[in-house]
């Protein structure tokens, strides 16, 4: 176990946003939330799964809903604890730790704030290795871990506890409720033993995000490219460089959904990248060629500083790099692809790993005039 | 306490539908459900509130949602018991009885079926003295009784427990969830002590509904007018007689909403009645004169048999009588009118009791040709 100081929290928020793949909430708000938690409750404790007994219970905390109104509604207050208590009172033993089901700007920090408030450690792991728009899109679902009981709470003091026969039902019911809770609210669920976490979760992902954030900080201080530093640690690849020239985005059914067009610059001049997103970036294409798709991670970063830009923060004129990172191997199984791949989101596309797509890409043919 | 046999249950379903004021579910389905409960679990027990100790806990069971799909989804099975158990496990003592929050075709029977299944008596009372479309529209709300914890359950095995800071919040959240539960599902909540019921509930209303149903049966067997028999017991008045000539009805936000036009016959020939409904009939007008409005009860009955016709069973060409009955006095307080009167439903109308409106009505002026 180790304590996270202000620098660690800032690094974590910065790095986690890279893994957010366009979702997971604004990393700047994540940083603010982390620092507030630190101030109010002292340094939070990060624990490896191996440091807890097999039968220790862990619960997950996450923001459910569209990230858009989050700025006005930075809800790390009582509603998060209300949702936690609504679940905890239904379990046969008190939770020993909390955890984030996803890596992403705010959602990596939320459980840390909760853990600090409750005096519980946060597990150095997540259940996606990225961010995803739906509650049931976690590796835990692939391993048969139930999301129920799953609680939502709002700032008025309302709580709601769901017991779904499947995790997909929890998602459907929570989605309907979250609309009445002002489009976004904290959710707590997925009570699971540490023993099951060891096989079903992405272990060490909080430390990895922190390492990425640290490398970004170091690169900014020196002369190295921040994007290169990220790619080096994550094993990712640069898909595109350019400028956002068109943006079609709306909040629908509790998600920020839409498409961004990026006009190529430098070696990509003369080509156009399209990114489809549903909170998270799902499909990246250059022209009519798909170059990356979920479950692999597609992240848009600000060109110079390398800061991850969430889909709700995309703006016309922004100069960006687009990077892709291979997802966790559990997402590349048939069940993983079915739950997190292109067909899940309604695209008539067979999943192909981003490395293979990159290897198949040929340089643009010489132009015949 | 007394046991209800098949005839008692049929009388109750028939009579309760009259108090349903267009809502509360199809009385025929109510009768079927009652007989099924009787067959499966033996005669249910009806208890007066005075027969239980002051601190005995009572919970309410009701169908939440639009009555339209109820025919395909007659959900008096496991989901009702699931919703009950989800609430019961959160209470500090086990419920001693169940009760219907409303009088209406199916909703008067639902708690009887539940009570029979659980071996618990049903209280001879309700919390509206009529039916209303929203969960918080009960006299209990006027007396500060909380609807929470309030559980919903579906036929798949999903359950959902709401704790709203107000009963209106319970309604909002349940309404959102019920959409995902196929537009209608059973709900259980309003755990309350018998002592509080004695001031806040409409006592004896199940017996009253049974008496109305019995009088209807007797009138049908003899030569008396069924409608007159109903009016005699309920203190109601006949508003109109005619034929349904137009119907605008849709399912919106979990309700059956719309307007019916009835062309006058007999003494009402040459005039047109309009009835606005949201599950329940809300406003009845003749020409541009409002003749009855909620919280008073407006019920459409089949002309000869006197059977109550719910708003979802209204059909073009049906020959009907329209009757009105004064509501319980608690609905005529300022708080009662605010919760159950015309402005609650968006009508820019001051409430006036149906008896006063009737006294103010003048016969149609002689026609000048």
C-alpha cells in the first residue's frame, strides 16, 4: 500500500485521461476532485489486490451518464457516499476497499475521493483498462460478476438500488433513472471478492496511469515530445495529426454521441479522419478505411501538451494528435468483442486489432496527374 | 376480519371499478385476478384497521404505469412478491398486512392476491378513495407518510428500490424505470403503521366498493337501473348520457392520455360532453362548461349494465352514462386540491365541488328559431 500525494494524484488524473479514450470525464475536473479529496481527507491509500485477503469485498464507484453537465454538477459530495451506503447495507460483510471500474479522467479519481472519505484503500486496478459508455461493459461481466446491487444517488438525497438479472439490465434501468437524476450521477455496485478480482480485473492500471502522467510531466519539462512519451509507455501508435474541422455532437439517452472530422496536417495533409464517439471514441477512419476500433483505445490529444481531450471537450479548430493503444487481451476474446466491439455499438464491422490494421495500411499511392 | 369468497371478490372488482374513475385497470381483469388468487391460495382475509395493533406495519401494493399493455402482461405472479420482499427486507419489522393505495378495477385486487399469497390480511381501506395516475397522489402524502422504500419488479426478476426525498421524487424515478419494465409493473411501498392509517387513509372503502358491486348485481337481476343503484349508494349524480363519437388517446410517459367526445342522447340530445383523462378521468365538460373535475370522481359506465369503463377501454360507438361522485373531504383541502386538483394536471382551472357545479347549472335555454 502507498499513499498518493498531490503530485501523484495530478499525474494519475493526467495519465488516466489518456486511457479514457475520449470518455471518463474531463481530466481537469478529475485533477480538481483529487486535490479536493486530498485537502479534505488527507492522502488516499492505493493498495495492490495482492495486499488484501482473498475474501475481502471490493465495491466499484463510477459516474453514470452523459459527461456534458458534469462541469456544473461536480458531484463528489454526499451523493457518492449515499450510493455507497445504499449498497454496503445490503452486503453480508462491509467492503474492505473501493475501486474504479474504468480508467479515465474523473472516473479514476472518484473512487479515490470516496476511499479517502470512508477511510478505505483504493485497489490498484480497474475493470476495463479503458473507459466505456455502458455500466455492464467491464471485464467483470465477462467473468460472471454481478453488478447488483447497484445504487445511484443524487444531490437531493434520492437513492435507487437496482438488482438486475443481468448486468445489461442494470445498465438499462440505471440509464432510465439517471435521466431523472439530471443526466449524470454517481453509481456504486459490483461488489466482488479480491480473489475474483485477481482473475477478472486489469491489475496495476492505476499505477500505469500514474506512470503515463509522470512521463508526460517529465516530457513537458524537457524537450521530448509528450505524445512520444505516452506511446512509449503504452505501446500505442500515432494514427493521425491534424485539426478538428467539423463536429456533430448531441446528448442522447444519457450519452454524448457524435462524430468529429479532423483535417490532416504534415504527413497526413490531404486526408480526413473521422472519429465516431459515444462518450468514448469508438471508430477512427481515414477516408473510407477504418484504422482503429473499440475495444482498442482511440484517444485524441492536444498536439503540443499531449493532454487527452474528451469527446465533450472537442472543439472546432483544435490541433490534435490521434493515438491508438491495444486493449486488454480479455476484450479480444469472442465474448469481449461482443460486449465491447463495433457490433455492440451498432456498426456492421468485424473487429480487427489496431496493430494488424496498421500493418495492413499502405502509404498513399503516388498521385497520377 | 372476514374471508372473501368468489362472489365477494366479483362484487368488489365490479364496485371498485366504479370508484376507479376511469383508471385502476380493467375490472374484468381484476375479477380474473381475484378468482385466480382465490383458487391458488384460498379465501383472502379482509381486516378493519381497528382490528390490528397501532404499531402493526402495513405496506401498499399497486400497478404502476400505463394500463394499456396489461392484458398481455397480467403480472400478479412472482414480480409482485419480489417487489414486496425487496421492501420488507428493509423494514425494521415484518409487515402485518397489505393494502391498496387506490380503489379501482385491478388495483383493489392486487393487494388481495398478494395478501393471499403471503398469508397476510388486507386492510379494508385505501389511500385515495378513487384512483389517480401518480404514485404520490395519495392522502398519505398529505399526512406526511413516506412512499420510500418503494420497490418495482418485473417478470424477468429485476427489482429496483427507490428512496425518494419526497413522494413526488418516488413518482418521477418510478415513472422513468417503469418504461424499461415494459410500461407497467407492480410497485410496493408506503410502509405505515396502523395508527397513522387511521387518520390518513380512507377507511372501509373496500367494503364500500363491495357493497356497490353487490347492489349492481342485485339491480341487474331485478328491474332496477344499475346506474341508479350505484348513485344511491355513492351519493353521486348522473352527469350525462350519450354515445362515444370521438376518441384521441395515446400512451405517453407511462400513462394512457387523451380526450373522449360523447354525443348526448335523451335529455342531453344536441349537446356534447368532453372528458379529458390521464389514466383517470380528470375533467368533464358539456359544451364549454366544466361540470366535474378531479379530485371529484368522474366515471363512464356502460349504459345498460352499468359496468365501469376504464379510459383505455373507451371505444367509438359505446353507449354510456357518465356519473360523478364527490371525493373524500381530505382532497378538498388546499393541500389536497394542489396534489389532486386540476392545476396539478396542467389545467388553468379553480377546483369547484361537483355538487356546487351541478347546483349552478341551468337547464338549456329554450331555443329561439
